[in-house]
C-alpha cells in the first residue's frame, strides 16, 4: 500500500484577521469544523438514512461517505495537493457533492462553474483559478462540455486532468471517465490514514466562486470553510429543521444559494437533499409528494411556476412548509396566490450575494406587509446599514448604499488585498446595492449602484455583455438596459447604433455573434433596438435612464419591442 505525500498548501492573500477569528469563534458562528466532519458524523449516526436523491436515484449516508473518501484518495493519487483548485462544472447531481467533499478532504479549493457557462466564461475562470482538475459532464441540455475544454486546453496550462461524468466511449487522452475513477478501490491502493495530513484549517480558503462581474470581468470571491458553514445554517432554531428534514434544491450549485442550501445545509443537518438538475414545477410537485420535501430555496420565477401548476393538491403537498425566494422581490400577488393554493407553505424572501451568503430574510411570523415590501432584516451575526456615501453615518428611511459585515462575509477577491479593499468602507463591505432601511431594521432594495440586470434572480453583468457587443464589427455604439418581463421580472435589451446604417443587425445577428464568442445564453440580450444615435451627456456618457424610459414607452404602447424576442435563453 502506497503512502500519500502532502506538499505545502498554496497561499491565498485574504483579509482574515486574528480579531475576526477570535470574535466569530467566541460568538459561536465559526465552529472550526469542515463539511466532511458533518458528513462523518451523519454517516456514523444514521448510515442508512437517505442523503441524496438525484436524477440517478438514491444514496444513503454510508454510501455518500464511502464515495467521498474514495474520491479524495483518487484526487491525491492524481497529484492534487492542499491549495490546488478543483473546478466543478456539473448539473445538480451526486457527483457534484462527492467531488466537492473529496476536494475538502484533501485540502483543495473548489471552484464551481455554472453549467450554462461557455468558452468565454469557463476559460477565464479556470485560468484565473489555476484549475488543476476539472470534473464535468459529457453532455447536458445538448451541449458537449469535453469539446469545449478541448478548445480551451491551450489556454489552461495548469489543467492536468479532466474527469467526465457519463463519458461513454471516445475519451481523449487527457480525459478520464468519472465512473472508472470512482469505481477504482483507491482505499486498497493508498493508505486512507494519510489523508489526515492533508486536513485543511477551517480558516483556509475552501471555495473560489466567481461573481457575475459588474465591472467587466468576473471576480473570484474566496470563502473559507468557516464562512461557508456559518452561512449555510443562519437561522435561530434552524427553522425547526434537523436530520429528519427533507430539503430540495433546483438552483445550480454553481451559485452560492444552490451550494449553501442544496449541498452544505443538508450535510450539516445530516438531512436528506433532493436535487433537480433543471427546474420543472411539475417535477418538483412529484418530488414533494414522493419524498415529503419540507423546504426549498429558489428564484422568484420558481414560485410563479409552482403556483401556476394546474390541479395542485394542497393535501398532497402539505409537507412543504417553506419556499425561500432569493434574488428578486416577491410580488404581493404571488404571496396571496401561494397562501390560497398551498396554505401550509410560508413564502420567505431574502437578500444576499456571492460575497456574503444570505444576509437578510423575512421569517415565519413576520407581517405579510414585510414579506411583500421588504427583503427582510439581518440574520443573526450579520449586520447591514445604509449610508448616503462611503464614510458617512447610516441613515433610516432614505435611499443609500447598502453595506454588510459579519461571519458569512468572504475573505477577499482572488488577485490581492488591494482589489478587495476597493470594495470596503472601513470594515463594511460595499455591496453595490441601493436600499432603504426602516426603523425596525428591515431593508428594501431599490436599485444597483453598479450596472447590472437581474434576470429571474440571476445577475446579468452589463459591462461584460456590452464588451462582447462592441466586438461586433457592425456596431458603433452599445448600451444594454433592463426591460420588464412578466415571469423573469427583467430581461436585457441591446440598444445599438450601426457603423454602416445599411448593415443588417437584429436578433438573429446578435445570437450568432454571442454563440461564436462562447457566451453563456442567459447573458444574451433578448431584445435589440437600433437607433441612429444614443442619448449622451455633454461629456459623452450614455444616458441609460432615457433609454429605459423610451423602451418602457414602447412596451406600454405596443406591448413589445419592435425587434422581437430572442426567445428562451435559459
């Protein structure tokens, strides 16, 4: 039996201070444990309990732990050392959780990649993270992921191994079947006891998750084991949840909401997690009926879809107690319809970000007015304030910059402390959101201080999209603005001017351009408006408020924008 040699871990430049460590540890928010410690405890206490339900069936906690331990030994055999990056681009399925927990077991850093990301996003993020291993899937929703990685290979010198789930035949030399990898009895070939040498410290970086890049390029937010675990169970009394609970997640694990409340929360509780790799309200109803799902989190459009399902049987869905909506305000009519159709279910709104997890939330028992008009108030340990400008005293009842701090907060952006400090006002993180706080501490988001569109709860990075548009030779001017949408609440419209007025440019040309550039489909503008000129200030800055007003006038008058829609870009 061979032994495993651990190299010194890669060092990350973070903001972590001894004062923060002492404060949050003494307050009980940082428990100095790892997610795999909770996995080990659950497997010991309830080995036969259902841990994961996904598209391929069921997995109990004994099996879950065995596969994690085996994969960890396999990663070590591949040369994954503490501090190395393991990127995961998978739909919501067991292999995601296994790969992540195995990475934690060997001290590696997980870098989640949303499945909709394509060449442009994946190439950038994997270069920045210096990914050593990628775990991906052969095909999902008609897209071939190994082909994309083969195109990107020359740009990824650090990448040593690609593990492909559902690979079948036809693997390239640098690719390996996940099924072959996970069926190899690494525990018989390598000494499992040596994994303890690779155990990371709970204050080490555990996850590198890229933001949507409101300033042009995505930024890698670094979370430690402690910040992630604190953020995954942020409620007093755990909302009544324990190891007997059944949780559901359809939002991608590549987003912090999906990871925290789909993967981490269930493992922390030793509960059952039911995964959906793609949201379907009718499928969700079936899962609730079959497994007794009690708690789910998702974007507001998911709630819209659920209450629109025909013939909902409230009695069969009586186990469903909470639907937590993140990422967009909850229209009052949705809350009223949900209460009418599913009287046992509470609709709870909240606000958070990649950098700080779930920060505010309305809770069961809060007045309906707070549920429908606010984004809740700070969860235990977290603090929020609204300031008119950086360095100013907080205000109540007035719009201003929303700032946050507390134990869920990330520990810096990849690339250095200087980059991170630009986003802080003393020790307060400047979130980029505008908000109003009432005298009870509830906040109401009122806009963004940075340019972003929220499409169905997902951020569309406007500057990033505009940069892609500027690469089209026919365009001389570009502005991307949000327009109202009945289900997604907001979608992107590209307002452009042409270098040659006779050149054709419409939604078909935009789609072809974005596909050629390898841009994730949710980032594609879904409307195009061509103008002779864009409204500008005397200094040349585009006046987007005038464009929004003009587009809203078009919607009010015609019921749609004249270029037509780009269709479903989900």
